C-alpha cells in the first residue's frame, strides 16, 4: 500500500519526512504531496483540487498494491473532497484533526473575513511575525514549529499560502456533513485527546460515515502527527495494513 499525505495550512510536504520514514520501516510506501503546486498557476476551488489530485493518483504507477489517502487539518478537508469524487483511487483514508464544514452563514462569513486577513499577513506582512502569530493560535497548542518553517523553506510558497486562505478557506467550503454518508472507503479518523472541539466534530462525523472508526490520541492536541509521532505512525501503519475496526476506538 502507498500512502499519500496531505499537509495542513502553512505547512509543506517536508513536514511528513519523519513520518514517511517510519511508514517505510513498517513496509508501507508513501508520497508526501506538495499542495502548493496546485495553486502555482492561479486559483483552484476545493472541488477542482479533488479532481486534480485523483487524476494524479490515477496516473501514477503504484509502487504497492493500492493507495491510501491521509490528510491533516486543511489536508483532511481536501482529502474528504477527494473521497467524495466518483471513481476515486483510494482504498483507505486517514483523516486527522479536520472539519467537515461550517453550516451557519454568519460563521462562514466570519471565517472568510478572518482568512482574508491571514492571506494578507502571509503575503505582504513580516514573515516571521506571521509564523509566530499563526503558531500562537490556541487551537494549535504549544508545539514547536516544524522543520519547513524553521528552515525558511516555506517563505518561497507565501503566494500560494495566501491563495489557499481564500480558495481553501473553511468559510469558502460547502458543508460536507450531508455528504459524508456517500464515502464508503474505510476511514480512520484521528483527533487529539486535548482537542475538545475537534473530538466533538470527529464523533459526529464518525456517526455519519458508513465504514469508519475513531481513534483519540492520548496527551495530544490538534497537531497529532507531530505531538505523538511514534504513536501516530504505528496506528496509521496498523490501519493501512489491517483495515478499520468495526467499533469506535478510544
């Protein structure tokens, strides 16, 4: 099985470097997807991205026996869109700390306005001040910046990051709650024990997905893949190899 990994907002494919090494040690191939390349030439709505990602996966010769899709936070929302496309290539999916969508127009409008401010700060503001403000958000918890941020690699993608705050904003996304029942692919939904808002979202999502299980990461917040690296790699490897459990896992 080959696992395609979608990073979060203000992230890079390089964020998955340690994780993909751990997958390889467990006999699982991987591909860390650079989401910013989809925005290099201009805007790309979420549904168009889903088609483009699936087309890429269909066009690649698999190095394993199938393909699994893993998405963290923003990448998790993108992954859900890909799973909703007919004829997609994914045999399994792992969704981490993701939001299926806002259902209130006022909340959507507020989120679009907030993300527009982040877009401006990321594109024209002081880069280090932008990163510090982004990582200081209470939802993200007290976790060190990832390698791609501290090394300076990410600044080269500031135009695409700014564009993502508009095109892929949670406020611009149509609510997927009513469509989750269409996803028949086995799904493992992971959320951190301390991430109470996203636990509630995950529990609701699991109740709507026909073939899914929930795993709560102990002593972890929103950034599960980096807060609980060994645990996360082990659980994802187990799921990809053995398939989902029939009941919720706590």
